[in-house]
């Protein structure tokens, strides 16, 4: 089965290389910008209603042939599906960010993506359905 994914935008962040990015976005106060491509800007209408959004992005510098990694602070390898490691068969990143401004460019805080990462999707955070209980 072929899956075709088209980026809807690109991330501009202060993180240029993997070691620059925090292990999770919530550990950073840095601001990033999400530049939505013109043909998808109408899809961002209504985002101003939300304080937080999920950003799904392609970890474009990640290795795709890695199936096991040693998680941060651990000693033993585990399967990548049991970690948040960027290296994985389909290197999708998921980050919950604070939405600071919605204009031609989205300004967010707490994004752990590297500069130049393609944006796959943006989804609103709903406290009542996105928390386990």
C-alpha cells in the first residue's frame, strides 16, 4: 500500500541540529514559527480559538532503519515503538505546543522540532478528550 503525505507547511525553529532540541517540547520556552503553505492557509482558520495544538511533523533528519534504541537515561535497548525517539520507520513527530499567535505564520512555544521540519498536520488540543481520564 502506498501512502502519500504532502507537507502543509514548514517549521522555523532555533534548533538546527538534533542535539540542540530538547528531549520533549514542554522542557523548552523557545518560540518557533510554523509557516503554512499558501494553499493550506484556509485550513488554519479557527485555530485562534485554542490555547494549545498538536503539531505533527516529519523528522526529516532521523534515521529510518532503526528498530531499537537506548532511551535517554536508560541502559538497555527497546523497540522504537515504546519510545519517543526520532529514529523510527516513519519518523513522525508529535508535540503539544502553546499557540501564541495566529497570523500568516503560527507562533508557538514548546516545539521540539528541528528547523526545516515539514509540517504534516495540526490538530487542536481538547482537555476533555486528550487526557486519559
